[in-house]
C-alpha cells in the first residue's frame, strides 16, 4: 500500500501548477515599454518557480541594456534569423523550432510583429497562446504596422488582427480601457485585465546608481524648476504640445525641460524648440536610464495623445515625483486620482498643460501633497501584483 500524505498531495499540486513559459519578442531594447514588461514578467514568474525562456529575433540588440536585467536562470533563445514578417514563413518556422526544442506549456507575445507568428505556430503545435494588448488598439491599426504596409486599408488590418486574436487561448489588456476597446474592436468574448506593475525597490536602487551622472546635469545646478519627460520620440507622445506648453510656462517662470528618450522625431522637435525660442531651456539627452533624472527633477510630465498604461508615469510616482498627465486613452486616469495623486489635463492642449505645470510650480503644498499621494498610489501597481495576475491566468490554461 502506498501512503499518500497531505504534504505529498501539496507537492504534487504545486508541481502541476508550475509551467514552462516561452515569451516571444523582436528584441530586448532599452527604450521599449513592451520589452521591459516582458523582462519584468519573465523574471517574476521565474522567481515563483516557473521555467521561463525568451525567444529573441533581433540578434544585434541582444547585448543591449535590457538583456542585463534578465534573470540568469532564464534561457534567452536567439532566433537563427531576424527576418520577421507576419506573412512570411520564416518567423513561423523560428517560433515552431523554439517550441519543438524547448517544449513550453504556454507561449506569450506582446508586440504585433511577433503576435501572428506566435499564434500560428502555437496553434499548429498545440501550445497554449496568450497575447497581450498593450496599446490603443484603434491607433495601432495603422501606427503598429511597418511603413511599407501602412497603405493597407484599415479594414484589412482589422480583419487580419481579429483573426490573429481568434487563435489565442487568452487575450490580456494592460488597462481596463485597453481591454474594453480590444474586446469591442476585435469582437473578443473576454479580454482579461492585468495592470502593468513596477519593481519599486529596483527603481530606487537604479536611481541611486546613476545619481552622480544625472545630478551633474547643468539644469540641476540652478534654481529653475526642472520638468522631466521620458519615452520614444514619436507622434503619440505629444512632445510637440509639451514644447508649446513650456513656452507658455516660461512667460511666467524660468522653467527647464529634460526629455529622456530618442526617436525619428528628435530633429523635428529640436527645430520646433528653436522656432519657439526655447532651445536653451530644453535638453533631449537621448536613450538613458531615466530614474536618476526623475530623482532630481521637480515635476514629471506625460503629454501623450494615447497610452496603453504608461509605466513611466508609475515609475516617476514611485520616486515621489509630483506628476501631471494628459487624460488620454488609456491608462493615466486608471493610475492617477485627479487632484490627489496627480493632475490630469486635456489631450493636445498646451494652455491647460501649462496651467497645470504652473499650479505645481507655484503651490508648494499642492506639489508636496501630490508627491506623497503619488508615492502611495504607485504601491498598488506592484510587480508582485502583476506577476500574480498573469500567473493565475497561465496556470489555469
């Protein structure tokens, strides 16, 4: 007779809950929000005992800063080719090859360039597929496509993406707004919501590590208030409106702006700052770790036209920065409690943005109160809560 103890049953139950999870991404670039999301989630699931691997297509970015954040226990699989196009077989072959070799229980993809090949390969090989919608699904019907394909009718792109999502076992949205929009647009019965989360201890530590570098910035050596904004320089970040708001602010007070990020619009933004007469008040420092700038800045600004959730907003709040953000779709109004843990202003309205910034500059009590509440609020969106949310979905597949 085999004696089965309660401890044995618990051990068997735990083992059944452990999954082999393969993430699929084009690269692990430093600037990408989706890439950071993948690394944070992969690390968290690994720490909980799951076997985790990441398939990366773009080999030249494997040595970027993000790869250094990956837990050593996580296997990073290099695709043999970075030729990743949704309508070509090479991408499907690479994912299928990784599935056959690594034998995951679940496949997870977060960016549109990898979702179709992940969904098709997963479905063909009988692997469960989780697809994550991280941005505004309506805007991504055109913005999320490679340039050469943006001539495609939106009706075709909608059909193609609807079919991709129909192959998934679960679709997850990073905010309630994103989940609702994706469900309606792609006619999905249910889109689960798991808010993005942050590792506050890691952010604080990284801000200290780069402290001496950012503190030496010329803007931090005078008494002018310094605004901080971070993110890729694309049209959705609304930096053009932020520059206009800065000009209005400087009619009243001598403020500075540091933008941490890079992108194709950088030269246009530099020219705009020059045409507005504020070149000396703006510094675009490129792609760097933003936390140290947040640590010394006075106000954090999100000027986006659209967001999926806005991790950078949470990160700034966790460091005790008073924050102001556009009330865009989606995310900021799920993070900020308006007038309590931050200020929300209309989208693409430089005058209202400037007014909000001036309120924070002039009212020290308001600034201090919002910074305190922002720090408290950020703790609700912890990395542990995010990982637990995804773990519940993955272990029940």
